[in-house]
C-alpha cells in the first residue's frame, strides 16, 4: 500500500467515497476500485488528523476488513457490531457519512463512535470495550424469536478487547445456544499498548500455526489418509489424528466451546477476506474468524508506533515525520498523579499499581520501567483489576487502581463486595473524572461521586489544584480504608500557596468572603476563583476547596451557612448523588436553612461530545454563569426568607 500524500488543509477529492450514498455500491466494484476506496479512506483519515486528535491507528488497520464486510453483507438488514467502536471511521465513510466526516468529534458533528442516531448502519452507541459478542448473541436470539432468522449477525472484536471477561461469558452462551453468528477477531497484536496476558500468548500461537504459515494444507492432507475406523491400533491412530489436527488447525479453545474456528487470515487482502466472509456467512452455529491486521497499516509512522498513533495529537506530515501541533499549558492532573504514584512506590514497598490496559493514557510507562515487579497491566478487565487489588490488600499490600472514572463502572460489584464490604484499603485513582471532551457520552466520567459515596467506610476526595495531588495520594495510602481520588482530563491549576495539611473530611479555605461562598469540589476550584474575581466589584465571595465529599466537612457547612450568606456548590458531575447533593443532605441534617444552597452541577442528561470548556459553559460551570448564579443568590438573600 502506498503512503498517502502529505496532508494538506483542504481534503483532496475522493471520487469513490464521495459518490457512495450507502455501502451497497461497494458490492459491484472491481478489485481495483475497492483498493482505491481503501486508499481514499486512508487519505481522509490522514487529513482529519491534521486538524484534530482522533483515533487513528486502529482505523487505518481495519480499512480492508470494513470494505470486505460491507461487500459481503448488507448491514441495513444484517447486524454489525464493532466492539468498543473507536475503529468505526472507515465504516462511517462507506455508509453515507463521508460528507459529514470533517465534523467528527466536534460539538454537533459526527460522533467518534457508533451512533444509531446518525445511521441505520449503527446499532448501539458504544465506546467501552468488550460487549460486542454479548449484544450480537442477543441480537441473533431476538432475530430468531421474531422471525428474522434470515438476518446475519457479525461482531468484530479486537485482540485487546477480546480477553474481557464478558466476552467469555458471551461465548459460553453462544456455544450452548448454537445460533448462527460470526465473531471476527481482529488481531493486530495491540491493545492501546501491546496486548498482555495469556490469551495474547495463545493468539500468538495461533498466528504461528501451519495454516497461517502455509503448511496446513499439506499436513491435513496427510492426516486425512489415517483411517478413522477399524482395529484398536487404528482407533488410537484416529484419536491421535483428531488431537494432532486440532493442534495444527488451532483454535481448540474455541472449538471446545462449540464455536467453529477459522483462520488466521490476512486482514489486508480484500479478495481473500471476501472469500472467507462469504464462507462463514453460510456456516451454521457460532463461528470465530481470526483475522490478522496491522494497527496503523498504510501509514508508516503509525504502523511503526501504534501506541503514539492510537489517539495522536493533531499532526502535520512533514516528510513522514509527525509533528505535534498540540498546544502546551500547565501539566495535566494525570502527570501529577503519575509523579505521586512514583513517590509512593519508591517510599513504600507495599504499594503496587494496577492498570486495566490504560498504561499509555495514564502516563504510567516510566513506572512500568522503574517498578516492573509492582506494575500490573491486567488488560481490559476492570472487574478483575479491582478484585485482584482486593486480593493483594489481604496480604498487606497497598494497591492503587489507576483507572478512568467511566471504566471503573465496569467493576461496580467488585468495589462493593471485594473491596468495600471487606473494608480493604484499595486506592482508586480515577482519571478522566468529568467531561472528557471529544470522546463524548460513553467516556464522560460524571457518575462516580454518586456510585462511590454510598459505600460505608469509603473515602471520596478530589484535588482542586496541582499541589494537592501528592498529599492526597499519601493520605490515601496511609488510611486504613478504601479511598477514591478523582480528577479530570485537564491541566491542573497551579496555586501560589502551600496546601493545608490533608486531613480526612476537612476542606481548605482558599479565599475569605463576607457575602457568600463558592464551595468547589475538585478541579472546579479554578472556575470558582475566576468567578470570585469577576464578582470582586459587587460581591465579596469566599472560595472553599471542598477536598472531600465523603466524609463531608460539616463544620465548614455550618460555618459557610451562618448568618445570611449564600452558598454555591460546584462540581463536574451530575447533580443527583453528587457533591451538592451531599452538601444539601448534611445541611438538612444539621437543620440549616437549605434554601440558601445553590447547586451547580451537570444536568440530568447524557452529554454529547465537544470541547470540555464549551460543555462546562453550557452547563453553567464556567466563571461567567457561576458569577451570575452568585448574583442571583445574593439578590435572593436580600429578600427576607420566610
Ligand atoms: C471497558 C474499557 N476499558 C478500556 C477502554 C480503553 N480502550 C479503548 S480502545 C482500547 C484498546 C483496544 O484494543 P483492541 O480491541 O485490540 O483494538 P485496536 O485498537 O487494537 O484495534 C482500550 C484499552 C475502553 N474503551 N473500554
Ligand atoms: C477508545 C478509548 O476508549 C480510548 O482510546 C480513549 O478514547 C482514550 O481516551 P484518552 O485519549 O483520554 O486517553
Ligand atoms: Mg488490537
């Protein structure tokens, strides 16, 4: 495959893609035309990356697979689920969304994941890994029950997502139901980082089997001459034959689960894939087709460094060398957290770090190098990560589960039973807690306060600025119960002050104020201070860095609500179950006048993708709307409360 021309600001013309109203014309295109479609798709992807950060290498890798699938099926009628959904760009480009494609991952534009609102070709809005096989098994079952058995069902799942526990739950069920189903395992040897675990090793073994290396035909031909029936020696030979054959054919794991295994095949050879897809389409019962692809295929820098090019910052192709055009600001919370983890691990041999395949996103690579024995990447297996941490705790270790807020949802029952109920001191570092921007509703981490603060003994906190991150993690490690620390995908505010000592359940006053107080939870401190500045000519507003939602600082609540002062609470979280809600509950229990409390939080809706600042402003969580709420609150206070 030739490399696309260096990217330019204006997309080149794409005669084939731009003429596709939907995927059906692909079926009648020649081999050469389909190859040209593949080149056009890669060109569009490269042009996109010159303008913004987006999922790149995964999409480059599935171009041919996507084209072949749409040639052999009609997914307006048949069913197609792309697991996770981050590799869905080629699919969008051939299913009538080429002209809208430049809007992808911007406010009001196409979503970076499947979205049924956009197209009948998308069935579920997804972004979390692992559920494709389950939903496909369910779709098939529903089609059989509702008299639509002529529909075909296909799930495409990457080798990174494949070891998720739920995939095995789905295969367990599929093997028993025996409904027709095609599972395509897209094996590119990569998750975001190189894939890990023994399933990965198993897939490596399958890749090296004689079939893929071209010997299979010869060996199975020879084996076919061994007789199946006859005397005991012959029977023994026959049994051996089956064993040898299974070993040679590979896929025994799947075959034993009653899922036919086919492959591995080259996922960049469109004619061959069409042949295999046509074959598995007609097979009865569940079938797994093992497809080998290269992540980043067709763009050399991405194929050579698929980790960086998973979601690279916008770059311009300068003779093949990507040049980041990303702007630099204050370091993000993630980096402060990484440095804090490193310090804790250096000081205390009990501290371990556990990631569920997000080493790169959490910037943990240097920790992986420095502490290989205490670094655990368990793969995309969040439930296991949490239960595994609980197990380590029982032996006196102090595990830190470093995880995105939205992915921790996958482990809810393990947080309940294995951690909270046992009262074990697992530390959760919840990155991406808040609005994650262009990833959108599947990735916003806006429910964690609500889902964690309900557990007895759990401490739930959030740093408001950079200087606190280290202190909070140290406190969490020292504490004998489970602690969760949340922070968003954002630069950490740098304050010119020595943070107060971190005391569990105590807030920190940052600014005095006579008229009212803004109580900010976590990174909202930034906006709180900006709003107080905006108000300086009219109102003297104090600012408190709440630090803890559980236990919440009741003394602070009594103090801020004394006299006729108003209180505005801020959080990057939904209102229900969040910080303001906890404040209100405590104030009510303290018999305080709760009419003086104004809660600013995210609305009760799934929030679209867009720029984080833009989304915060829309939800009243930027300096201007916060200041406006304070003015309104002050005016209300002027009217005597009945
Ligand atoms: C439950 C969950 N955990 C983590 C992630 C983050 N994540 C997105 S893509 C990805 C790697 C997926 O690897 P694979 O399925 O092999 O797809 P590839 O990118 O290699 O095509 C990870 C870890 C996620 N989306 N969902
Ligand atoms: C698809 C997916 O879940 C990840 O690739 C995610 O988009 C990464 O998010 P960050 O870019 O915030 O690490
Ligand atoms: Mg992969």
